[in-house]
C-alpha cells in the first residue's frame, strides 16, 4: 500500500489495488422492473442537441444535476484528458471524495461497500498540463496536476466555489471549463454532511446527517455522493439505433417496453459467451423514456423473457429476434435462448 500527499487539496491519498466494480442488487423475478426504476437517481440524461462551439458535459449525481461547458480552444490538452477519462468510464459513478468552503473534488475513487471503503479508479495515462490564462474562479472546473510531476495532469477534477487561484499556488489545477447550469447542485454537495475517511477528512454524504463517524452497520454506498458524466453530442443527431452492442464497453444498450412498468433504456454487461451467452442488467444505467420507439425490446416480468427484435453491431443489424431468459434474478443474469440472423 502506498501513500501520496496531494499539495493541492491538502489530502493524503491511500492508493490501493484497482478494484473490480460489482453492482449487484437483490431482485425477485416479479419485481425486477419496479426496482430498476428506483435505481434511476443514477441515470444519465443524454441530450442529442447540436452544440455550436464548446463541448457540453451533463453531470448527474444523487444530489442533483449540473452542466459543464468545456473550453476546447483555450485548454485543449485538459479538455482532451477530461473527455478521455469520461470515455474510459473512470468517472462513471465515482464518488465526490472531498468538499470544503472553497471547492468540491472527485474523480479518484469508487465506493461499493463500507467494508472495502474508497478504492482508486482505474487510471489512464497522465495528460500534459498546458500553460493557460484561465483562472480558478467561482464555477470553473479544473484538473489537478500530478503531485509527483506538476507538468502532468491527473484525472482528479475540482470545481471552484471561490476565487482560489492564490490559494492553490504555482501548481494550481488547470482550468478547462465552467458550470453553466445547476450550480446550486454543486453548492448542495459542498454543504452536505461530512464524515472522515482514510482518503479525506471531509467526505460529503447523503442521508447520514448527525453521524460523526462511518459505521458499517448503517453506512453503505448509497450514503456517498456519486456522479455520472455524459458527453453531449456536438454533431447533428444521426438516425437512432434502438438496440446496439457496444464493443468498447462490452454492453448491450437497449430500449425496453415493459408494459405497465413503463418504457426504459438500460445496459446489459456481457458476462460470458461460452458455453452460453450470459448478460447482466446494470440497474444504475436505467433511464425512463418519454415515448415508445419502433423496434424496442420487450420484457415480460411474469415469464422473465427479454425479446430484442434487432441488434446492431458496428452500425449494422447483425442479429434478429434475440430471446433472453432471466435465469438468475438475484444477480440479474439473462441467458440467451435463441436468435436469428438477417
């Protein structure tokens, strides 16, 4: 185990082995869909609108949403590194591990259980820290420099509540954007009840007010502030593909008509291909859809059958009439029963 002191946020970071994130929720066959809908406080809101200038990132947390505008022209290296972390899913459901009266910061840790505590996110290579005239002023977001080499950017992000440029000193975080909407959410995170953990003395919490220490009898992953980030498209929206296999994440990203339970979008993670094809529903990816879409999958909660009319891979429909069966309700495992090819 290794300890690294971060001079920017004045915290000591305990680096552990990279964890495997497991998000397992206990379900019974007939109540799978209602509980999935309850998991929607971590859903991602994807807006397929056209951005004329800077890239927009939508951020959702269990304390509310906010929006980032990134300064690609003024801080291209930092923006590129930040977006690379989003695409690598480094920030996906990561925790906000420290807040103060001057900033909130995250991007370094996942939190799955009280017994395990905060665990380091899978790192990507450091980025190059560029020279910039942008200042750490209120509402700006910045990337913290590598404490061992200030010429490099880490994946840790900081959102400034105050004018912090002088506070940080010569190795100040590199500003690359600002909060354009939902800054009240950022302030609410900063004002949340704080507890001490090994990674920070001021970790914000949810529904844990009045407790001075972390007690695993009552504290779990739902009590930490988590964020998920989605890059908003800067290109004209293409024709929507309803059900697709995403090679980069190894997921089936589908839209489902669950009858009385509603219209949902969610991802199923590929777990195995031999001897059977097995996928696992990821409840934290669930999003409620406003209307039905032609070609949606269907789920029958009574029989446990999930039917996908068409599945696209690499931009083309390669499988049709896929039928999965919910074979392990406790772990949300679906096993492929049959399929056709065009």
